C-alpha cells in the first residue's frame, strides 16, 4: 500500500441527510492523515471503517465550519477511547484557543497530549517531515486564512535484485541496507560490483495535493507541479463565476485548468454547492479542459499503487 | 397538534454510523423547541424533515460534547439559510463565549441576533414563559453543571358549545372570546346564562420533562410531579450501578423509579451506553418498576394529543 485516499465528505456549507462536509483520509507510505474535519466526520469514519487509533496528524485547511466543526468531537472521542498517543493538529491560528476552551467547558481534558501547530505564513512551508513523507502548505485564496496541503513521499530505497545477488556468496543479509541505499559492493578479491548490477530502481515517490477552499489561483501551480493526484475544490459551475468571485471559490473549469497547468496525473473535484442537483455536470465541465477527472463522493476510495490509478469503491 | 416529541438522537458519548448523540425536537402548543444538540443534529433534522425556520429556542442541558457539539453548526447553517429572526439559546454559563469565539474565528457573524440565556442557578427557575407555554429548569446531578427542562402548556381556554350557543340569537361571534375565558352571558331581558351552559371544559394542559444527564436524583420528583411524559436518561443497566456512581448517570431501573414516584403518564428512556448491544434490555429492566415505558429511537415521534399516548414512527 503506497497511497490511498478515502473521501469522507465532499459537499460545501451545510450537512444534509446524504451530504457531508469536507473530510478526507489519506494513507501515504504507511502514514495516516486526516485532512479537514467537518461536522459528522467521526460518524463517517465509523461508517467507512477508518481506524481511529491510526490517526496521529490532522490537517485543517481553514476555520470555516464545514471544514473543522467535527474536530472537537473527534478529539473528545479519542479521549473516550482512552487514547494515549500524542495528536498533532495543523491549522490556522485560533484552532488551539477554541479547542482548549471547549475541553475546559466540558471538563473533558484529554489524557493524551495535543500538539498544536498553528499556521500563519503566507508562503508555502514544510510543516511535517519524517523519513517517509513531507507535508508542505499550499497558500490559498479564500475569505479567511486558508492552506492547502501537498503530501509527498520521500525518495524510496532501491530494490534488491535477489537473483543477481545470489550469484555472489560473499553478499550477506547485513549488506542489503548498503545496497538499497545505492552503494557498490567490494568483493574480497578487490573486484567492485557496481550497485546497478545488484539492484533495481525504486518506486517513484508519489504525491497528493489537497486544495480547498480557494478562488482560482494559478500561482499555486509551481508548488504542485507534476503531482500525481490533485484534489481541487469546484463549488460552482462556470455559469456562476460571479458567485465564485464573491465567495472566493472555484468553478469546475478553473479546477481543471489548475490540474492542466500543474500537469497533474489525476484531478478529483468536490465541495459542490447544494444549488446543483446533478454533480455529473461538474465532471463534464472539467473534462472540457482536463481529461482525467473524478468526482469526489463520500465513501469512494482512490488507490494509487500503480498506473493507471485504480478506484476502489 | 398539542404536543409532539421527535427523537433526533438518543445514544451516549460518541456518534457512530447509526447512533446519534442526544437531541430532541418538541412541538408544544404551537411552540417549537430544540432540546440538546449533539454533533450531527442538523443532519438528523434534515433527515426527519424538521423545519429549520420554526426553531426560535434551543435548550442545552450541559456542555458535554454529546449534548452541544452540534450547536455551532446549526447556528452557522441558520446564517447560510439567511435567517433573520432572533434565536434564543438557554444553557450553562460559557455557552456564549464558545459560540462567539467560533463565529469570530470563521468570520461568520450571523445577520440574525442570538440571545444567550446563561444559566447558573442550582434551584429550579422559570426560564421561558409566554401566553402558551412555560419552561422551567430541573437541576440535575452530573459531572458538570446540568439542567433538565420541564415544558408545560398554559391552562387553555374553554371550548364553545356551539349547539347551545345557537339557541340564543343575541350571542354573536364577538362575544365568543368572553365565553371562552369563562364569563357568563347576560341577555337583553336581564336573564343571565351561566358560562357552563354555553361552553365545554378546556383540554387539560400537557407537560413534558427532559432529564439528561443525571445520577439518580429523587429530589426532582416534586418539580415533575404528574408530568404527562418524562424523558429520563438510562445510560446503564443495574448490573453496572458502579459506573453510574462513577460517571453520574442512571440505570433503567432508577429512571423508572423516578417516573413512578413522579406519577408520570409515560416514561421514555435513552442515552444508552454503547456497551449494550440490545437496548430492549433497558425496557425490560425499567418495566419491573414502571409499566408505561418506551425506548427512545432516532426518528421516533411521540404524539400526545390524546390518551392513551400515540406513537407515530
């Protein structure tokens, strides 16, 4: 498993019986991230069998309700489930104050640590990095301070070419890590076996960009250039570009234009306004500009283990 | 329509795929009240077709998440729906601060007024009163400051006995209000027709008591004496009375004992702990003490227009 994305909610503004606000669950290189957390996210996680204990990092794009009103409930539920591991929360300044106040009022202090990473920079910055994954912000343009997030796998180790390795009795298991990291092997005779004769090229690191909510903002293109999968909001169709300008959202066509300029492998759109009855219209409009478009739908899971990208429902 | 109660959610602690936290919608004498507002309440309101614009008063028992984390989302949605009417919110001190902070962070000031009625008294008090309904608090015993609420119809006007009235040409429509309010009628001859010959007795005012969350607290009995319908939490069965003591909740048997002592017409129980797979056990236990017991279930609607009380699903 390299990269899986599960849509938990993908509609804008207000929850309805079968329309949940934004939340996505990303599995990338064995890291498990929650991105945005609208009201009802924890219920959707239960419904789609997302393990609560796997999540150690939550990324909140902005403080509009449809992107973060579910956060305090999830934090409380982690407490009820006797969580002990620290939880990292990345989001705009203010997220700490409002979370702490709610915990204080309900006298529900968590037994686990919550580490807040409050964001205020208007430039793209690395906010998470370990040996497997890097996360950097994508500054967006919305009515309040908003970031998208770019998740990138770190370059991977080379793969062992076991068949070739077996030809040399001198190469032992304890040498494998050196081979994986690209070193040549020196036989006792002094002969040097070049690394590329003993290994195969590693899998290409994969990447996912999450961009919601934002007006059309082509200056994010260099940040997300060549991303494998781009989620970009498409709140309106181009018949209501006036509403996009007023509310700082994008049309399906604008989302597709960003995907096209960024040379994305695939575009997923969502955050549909409730004024549209048939979301298929969004796909149709986006496809006039960019060919590889998917509609976000709650419960849909995208698996990016191989090309072409597979969709599992 | 006199009194209808719709259960929107009735499970304790954490929302699950098919278990929603506490919220109830009460229609009483043409007033429409929302009682508690756990996460997902607005979604449940959509599902069960509760008109958003009808609600002008929300009563929050306490500030644990499963009773109020859905409030800010509902307030925001009222704003998105262009509400103009003021909204009254009754709940523990602190509810104003946390609501205002969330609106401030999301730059989502409502265009309608929110009037907070913050409660801190440990004695029962009238917190709402108009010409049709009175609402008073029921001080409960929980881990944080908590009130239940008693909703009582005001005494009603007498009904016109049209058949009898028609026998007197002199009685005109403009006299009806005097008759309804109990006045005798004086004919031009000087003869007095006693009111009870021209009218029928009014419907008995009905009442509903909401008690969640609380440990067994028999001193609420005088406040809710002879209530028509009592909702009382039953988080555990009596096998886990130890947990009730620790968490300040009640068993089904204790809820039934309160209903019995208060001479309630009917008892509805809910707020079930997720440790119990079969909620029918709660009814069974309560019925050992009190005969007229119903299990709260999301979407169930109790109509108290007539006796025996009718349940509409």
